[in-house]
């Protein structure tokens, strides 16, 4: 007897049905996200992703195409959520502080949604932040990827800080963001480096300790560079 048309076979082969498609697609994205976070883009094959997700390799091509398209889908899935969260957070802060915005307030509104996601969103969000940190430091195509997925919300950050600091030069603000994103993504990737460096005094997984320090650290850097005295 032949398999029912439109349903994947029990071994994972074949065209999936619509009812199973969403779960399978998300399973593939979750598997790919974890593997890319641990091994990077070049260290992962679609066959490994399929094995991790428990599906046939053909399903990856069916849903996403080539490996780069799969990677982009992984990157986009949570980027859209983060961009929405950060835009809403900065909009809310600006609306609540007409004429009295501070650099610290804007930076807090920009970074805090990421800290919250990592604290409450489970392992998937931690994998994603580790992946973004990798891409952010990939010379060949990392900058282009970050540009495609995150530039609008970064421009909102720079523009909002400029409104809070009218005397600031845009050149300085963009350099400040360059330094901020490095600090932010290293903190969110939870590498364990500070655990060893501090001999256990600090823990990279302690995101509340990060939250208590990172925003003030970044804001002080912005203010030191954009002040008239600097």
C-alpha cells in the first residue's frame, strides 16, 4: 500500500502535510540555531541539521533551500522579535520623557529587551545571542548580515541619543555604537571567560549582574566621548 499523498513518511522523507509543516519547520530552525551557535556557519552541514531535527535532508531544501537560506531564516526569526521589542521600548521611553531623555535611559531601553529575552526565553534565545555574537565578529560577511537584519533599530538608537545630546557628532555616536555592540554581544554570549578571569568572583551567566553594570558602562562611554570637553 502506498503512503497517503501529502504526508511525510515515518522515516521523515517526502513532502510534508500542511498540518505538520509548522512544527517541522520550527524543529529544523531550532536544530540549526543550536548547531550554528556551537560550530558556526561553516562548521555545520544540512545533513547534521536534519539529523539533529529528526527529519530527512530533503525537508530542509523543501522549506528553506540551500544552507545559506536556512541560516538567514534562523537569523530572521528572532531578529524580527528583537527589533520589535527594542523599537517599542525606545518609543515608550521617548514618549514618557519628552524633553528630558538621558543617554542612560535610551541605552537601557535599547539593551534591556535583549537581557529580558535571555533571562526568560530559554535555551533558544541563548543560542541565538551566541550566534549573533559570532556573526558580529565575522569579517567576510558578518557586517553585511548585521546590516540586513538590524540597521533600522540601530539607526533609531543613534537618532534618539542624538536628540538627547544635540551637541554630539554623528561620527562619535556611530563609534560609540561600535563599542557598545561589542560589549553587549560579549555579555550576552555567556562565554565563561569572566568566570575564569575573576577566579569565580564573577559569572558570565549572571545577567542580573550584567544588567546592573552594562547600561551605565555604555552610557558613560557615550557621554565621555560626546561631551564638549571631550
